C-alpha cells in the first residue's frame, strides 16, 4: 500500500509514539475492505506498539484508533489515503499520548464541553480542506471522552453521501452542523465555546493591531514586531484564504507549495516574534477617538491600539441570483478541487471565464460527464494557453454573452437559467451542479463608513498603505491594489507596518 519513501517517513513518526494503540477493524469482502486491511496491517507491522483486532462497527469497511481497553472515539470509514493519510498518522500519534500542538486555552475549552457530541464528516480524499476538519474533530475526540468523530469517505459510502454535494460536510448527532474548512476554533465558536470577552480585558494599548490572518497580516505583524512595537493580530484563522488554495507555484524562491503548508508556515513564523495572537474572533466595528483606535470583536470584547492595519482579505464572490443561497452545498459549489469528485459522471456548469473559471472547467472535464462554461462578456478573459486547452476537450462547451439569472432545483440543483445578451432570450441548462468562479469580494463590510472604500468595497490606500483616516492602514486583497497575489499582499503588509512605525515616531 505504501511506497518505500513514505514508509521511511512513517517509521520515523511511529518512533514518536508514547503508548500502545489498538486498531479495531470492521471489514467485508469487497475490494475497499481489502485495501483498508492491507493499510492497517502494514502500519501495525512497523511498530510493536500497534495491534489489530477484528470487530463490528457501524460501517464496513472502517476502523477505529484506540488506547488498549478504551474507545477513544476516532473512526475512519474508508481508506485514509490521499490528503487524509496525515489525518490518520496524526490521530495515531495523539491517541498514543503524543501531546497536541494546540494552545492550552483551546484545550481547556475542549475539556469544558459536557454535552455528548457525535461528529461525522463526509470527505473526498482529493479535498484539501477536509483534513483540517478531520484533524480538528479527531483532536477534540482525543481530549474529551464526550466527543467522538468518524471520517466518512463519500466515494466509498455512496448511498449515504448521495445528498452530499460539497465536502467537507459535517454532521453532529445526525444533524447538519457545518460545511467547508473549519478549524478547532471555528468548531468551538459554532458550539458556543469560543474565546470569552474576559480573556481580552488586560490587553492594554497596542502600538500596532493587525486585523486579519492572511499573508498580508502575517507580514504586517512580523515587520511591526521586528521594530519592537507592541503588536497584536486578530484573526478568525491564520492563513486566511490561503487555506483554501491548492497549489502555489508563484511564490518566488518557493518552487511549489500548498495553501495549507503556507498557512502553517505563516503561523510558525508569527510565533517566532512577540506578537499577541488572538484567534477565533472577528472584528465587528471600528471607532476612532482623539488618541487611539477601538476595535469591537464579535464576542463583545474591545481592543485599543495606536495604529491599525486592516488586512481582512477577500472571499469568493457570489452571483447574487435566485437559487444560489438555497442550493449552496446542494449543487452550488465554489471549489472544484474539493467538490469536483462528488460530481463524477454528472453535468455541471462553471460560471466565469477568467483563469480560475477556465482552470476549473479543465479540472472538472476529467471527472464530469459534461462541463459548460458561461462567460458574461463577448469572450473569455483567461490566458490563451488555458483557452486552447479547454477547447481541446471533447466534453466542454463555452457559451459567451451569457448572464446567469437563476439556479433552479428542488432539493438539489437541477438547472440554470441564463440570458443570451445578444438576443435577450432566456435559456435553460439541465445540470447537476454549478461552480461559481467570478472572482473575489473584499471582507470590509464591518468597516461601514469609517474609511473610504470604492464601489467594489475595497479600501482605498495610497502607495504607503495609508487610508484616509490618520493612523489606519490597510494591506492585501481587501484594498484597491490592482493585483491580488500572495507575494504582493506580503509586500503591501510590510509597507503598511513600516508606514505605521513611521506614523508612530512622528506623532
């Protein structure tokens, strides 16, 4: 099951086990059961601390990871390879007693949950977002005996996953709990266990407060801290939208990496400096006084700072048509890498003719029965090489001058209505899914009228990253900088921090 290189790496990790682990395996006679048995036995043979027992679990094929004589609450339904192999290895180490790399305050929040919580997460092994959810819920299961979690490979348990149109899809005690990437702090917040306002009472007055967790934010915070400034960073999660990016090949000097790897590296770099990191909270409002700036958080806490750097990034732009919200995760999707496998042999549409849209259509063409790309303009805006590749595929169709009017369906997507902009005639496509790829919207609504924004909602900044309000700076994809690239966001974050430092020494 595992190549020699992977086995060598795994052998080193298994040396980190601190206690014995039992795999309890439930299998049938099918091919997937055989693959799962092969994987479990192969790993067990690599460490004397691991034993395998046969049992009957809720699903077959599946296996649970336990301490001897205990039910730790972690189950893998399917074969955890692909992106989930790391989830499997991490669960193995944590169940063995290896201490989790999580802040004590978060561990205490998990321990404080008294309710019985049974989580199930439907995943795709090609999904880049899914491991974050699986690993977060596995961690919670290790820490708190009231919590259990089962990872379910939708490709193996197709009947159960029939109505699952987006992954990761999370269920709690049989009811839909959430979808998309969620960190431990996200899950705790959803459970009402987020950071309490009392934790922020003694923060004092920051020299520089950075709002946001992406590349621009990390760069801002690090540059500010390097100047010896009292620096804080407020973020829902470190990495921001980078967490939702698959491959990154244009970060100069780094030939290729993934979004999750870069997000992890950003967080580790931030930890090297004296930066007060406040995760799992969002800024809700801003107030400028005569001598400082106040930020109110969604948990009711208030932070004070001499200067502020807003780097809240952007999110997928939505079509804003009837049916989009109603069928979100029921056929309407935004990530072809994660959700594409759920539409195998189905008819889908991609809305958007830029690079992202054409790349999505090319990827989906290898999975889906047919792909129809809808472009609002008279021609696609994607790079010529991408357009040529798209046109070379036999199961793709491009419709230009197409204005999407409605996404239709009953309990899931069944079609899309668009208007031919040349004839003004509305037409209908019969579809199983719609992938929206029309760019980004800045996360700036919370600012209201406190700083100047353009009609797109982007914060207007000068070449130094300064807004129209003295002491308030902005960086990254939430601003009106022309190009939205990771490396440019990092540069603008550094510029904003240096400008904030200059502002402080002059005022």
